């Protein structure tokens, strides 16, 4: 039995944010052979679930690793089997630090049936984000006021000034050490989540949970938040369109990009070896 952990945007999904027919055919074959599939994303659970449903992936053996591995969901059992949250005082502190830089930061309401984006305003950043992440929006000037339990993550967004994100990252670096990870999922998104979570941590957890040797795991991605997963896997796959930093952590790089079924093409080659 093999297990494939795959990022969504710019990895499994094409440039129209869809699973192409060719990639779907590979996933169907892979699952039919008794293997396991993990959709691993920085997206919240309900957004990953939407991708799964729209792709027509209804077979047994599928798991969702959402919010950068902070939440692992067993689709067969229809329940979360692992979850990390950010303490509520962290939410207040990080919002304060972002506000000093006039930087947009948001968080989430996380449950198995009721995810939502919580933003301090219905601004340009959250409207851009919701073009792909089709979750309800809750506007709360003080993010913590809209939370009843610890959220899986926060997300800082800067659409026009990446340096603002980097300034924020450096500003909180000493405080963040040992508490939270600050990792880019793209040039405009800075992910903030529990220090002990991450896509790599979720890979190791699921391999143990399912009794699958880590050596039989594959992981594919394109961005910084995928690196821990590529490092942890038996075989780390960087997309042709991945950053150079990600490629440096991969065992193989796809010959084709995400818009050319690059992952399916490489997995077929690897499984023949």
C-alpha cells in the first residue's frame, strides 16, 4: 500500500483550480489499487472538502490534511482525527502586531460542519482570498471576539507589498520561536499555525495511524509550506512550477507543470520503478 500527500493549488489543481480529467483518471487508478490519498493544503477543511467533492473523489481511503496539517480529517469515518489550535491570547497579540503595520490578518472558525473566515473588515484582501476559498465571512473588528474555540491558524495577506509580510514575520520572530510557525504558502500569504503542526507532521501522523511505512509515502508540492512534507516523505516531489527553495528539498522534480498534469505524469513514472 502506498500513500500520496498532495498539495492543492499549483500542484494537484490546474490553473483553473480544477482537477483535470487526466489527473482524476490517475487518482481513480491509484485508489482502486488499494492506496491512500491525502489532500494536503493550507486551506481550511471545508474548502479542501469542496475541492474533493467537485473533483468527484468519493472513493474510500481519502483523508484531508487542512490548515497546513493542523487538522486531519478521515473522510470514511467523517470526523477529525487530529487537531492543533492557536491559543486565544495569541490571536489578540498577533492582530495587534499586524495592526501596527496596517497589515491584513484573519483567522477562522473551525468545525467539521461550519467553517468560516473571520476578518476585521470586508476589505480588498479578504475579497481576493474568497475568490478561491468559498467560505462564509464573519466581520469582527476584534478577531478574538468572534471565536469560541481555538482556531487552527491565522493568515496575513499583503496583495501589493511582500516586504510588509516579511517585516511582520521578522517583528514577531523571537516571540514566535517555539510557539508558532510563520511560513509562506505564496508570495502574498503568510501562514501562522502551531509550532508542532505542519504538513510534514501530519504526514508522519497519518503513516503511523494507517500503519504505512514512511518509505511508502509520496508528497508533492510547490510552495514553502510544503517543504516539511517533502522532507518527511519517502519520496518528495516538487512541481516544475515550484520555487527553487522547494525544489532543493525534493527527491524529484516533475517534468511537466501543474497545468500539464505534472503530478500524475511523475507518479505514474515513480510507481513503475
